[in-house]
C-alpha cells in the first residue's frame, strides 16, 4: 500500500511525520470502500429508507383504486335457507290460517354495473396520479437523505481518522518536548513554569486524542446503523475539496435548477395538485351520476307471500341519481378543500423560501471550506520548508530540537485542519447536490473518483 492511501502528505510534510501519520492510520482496519458501495448497502438495509419505500408503495395504490372504479363492477349473491311460516289471511268466509314447515328457500343474483357519468371518479383518477407522483418524489427525497447521511458519516470518520493519527503524533512530540524541558529544568536551564506549561500541553493533547477517538467510534456506529456493517473511512486528499464535481459553476444557476428539480419542491407541487383535485371532488358531490347496469336473478320461496313460487328475472338499464339536499355538508366540504388548497400553496411557497436560504448557506459553506482547505495546504507547504530549515539549522547551530518539535506540531495541526476543511466541503457538496435531487449512483461514483489518489 502506498503512503497516499492514508493521507496525501508526501512532499508536504517531512518524511518522519509522514511515516508517523501513515503508521497511525494503518492501525485501523482498511478495506477498499466507496460512497457508492455504502449507498447501495443502505438502500437495502437502512431502516429509515425501508420505511420510506413502504410509504411509497402505499402511495401508489390510490391510483390503482381510482382506475378500478372506472372498470365494470361485478357482484354476486346467493342465499339458501330452511324456513317455517305461519300465516293468516282474511277472506269473505273469515280468516284462513296456514302453516308451512321446513320448506327450502333460495335466492341467487348476478349484477354488473358500469359507471357512465361520475365526475368524482375522474377527479379521483387525477388525484391518484398526483398522489403516485408525490409518493415517488418522497422516495427520491429519502434517497437524497440517505446519501447525505452517508456522506456526513464518512466525512466525520475521515476527519476523525486524521485527527486521531495527528493527535497521537502530537502527543509523542509533546512527550519529547516535555522530557527535554524537564532535563533543562533539572540542569538549571529552565523554570518550573516551563515544566508545568509542557505538562498542560500534554494534557490538552490527550484530551484532543480522546475527543477524536470518540468521534471515530461514533462514525463507525452510525455507519453500521445505515449499512449493517463497518468498512473503512474515505481518504481525504489535500486537494479533495477542489476536485469535487459541481453540476453548476455559479449559485444563481444552481438555485434556478434546484427550484425546478428539488424533490421536496416537486413533491410539494404534487401535494398542491392533490389538494386541487380534492376540491374538484368536493364540487362534484352536487352533480348527478349515471350508471349502466345489468342483473340476472333466480329465486324460489324468497318471501313469505311467494312460498312455493320460483322466479327468474333479467334486468338491463340506466340508473341516474340526482343529489338534492345534503344538509349543507357539500358546501362545508368545498370550503374545507379550498382551505387545504390555500394551505398547500403556502407550504410550497415556504418550501421554496427554505430551499433558497439553505442553498445559499450550503454554497457559502462549500466555498469557505474550499478556501480554507487551499489555505491549509499552502500552510503545510510553508511548514515543510520551515521543518527542513530547522533540521538543517540544527547542524549549523541556528535552530534547536525544540524549534523542530514546534514546527512539527504546527504541521500536524495544519494537517488535521486540512482534513476538517475537506470534510466540511464534502458535506456541503452533498447538501448542494441533494438540493438538486442529484445525489444518486452517478454523482456518488463521481465523488468517489474525485477522492481517489491522482
């Protein structure tokens, strides 16, 4: 494995620090892993996405139900019984009593009904299409959320991985510096204050190492929750922030595209259409409906006054129903549906406003992170020159070992800050792409390629 697999630091840090950081990183189990790999695993195993998938499947069914209402409706019924009947009838000769015991009776019928004019069904069909679109867009939003979570986890893990390696190296350097100061104090060339100050710096380095290790473990647990396993962190190169692929070069174009393509905005437009179709359905309750129907029935002794009589009948015709008065319920449903349309429109406006603010923030964070990463990379180059000068200056008696240690600490801190800046840029990039609805297999693979060693 080349040193670039751990950190892109050869040529930036001196060989001693590069080897030390690389050895520290190799303490973690490394296996080839990409954002795309974990995204595909998350699609199969993440509980939140599986819930969204089930919700999408349920959201497709109203369309099928609306289609079914347009098809012929067929029903059949059958009844078989054994009856006892006692009856009395009045005649001119007086009442006549009759008794029938344990006689069979049956009734069987088949009916077919086809809607001819039902405006509510057509409104339900249009609404079902909007509901299906809403369900699909909600699932797309869940895919964006899953990808964002994975990017955030990997960014935290990669930054924490570098922070742990840097903290361990820093702690070793602090230990050497502390030993040197203690020897100077014992020789009478230092003060107790210098010793206490170095010990305090050691304690601070231990605290930073503990914090980085906690972040590292948290990232591992979070990844296991999403993918069902723990693999390895991404590698953040010095130039990672500069290589991330951008769909648009400027914010104005990005915002314009996001307002058209963002799955949340598109889903809210579908929700507005659903509300409009609900209003249309409410208004159809005042309209007449017409059905074509056909029926066939066969019955024997089906009623008390037809005992011993068998009937076979066929029917075909058109049934028209005209609503006249429903106690004001229709008007109330229309007003309710109209209010829901206004609410859906307001929700759409609010979602567009939130997206605008969010994209502006994410764009600025991305630009800031890229600038910081570039600055940290330049600082590392300058510290590389400083370290080389300190090492050569020791031979000439110009610099001391303490100067070299101080430069090493600065270089390690800069490397940690560079990793954090690249991680922040990666997270902001993920949020920007999610704003477009563009976090998918293609864009994640492009990000993986950008994060690989040149």
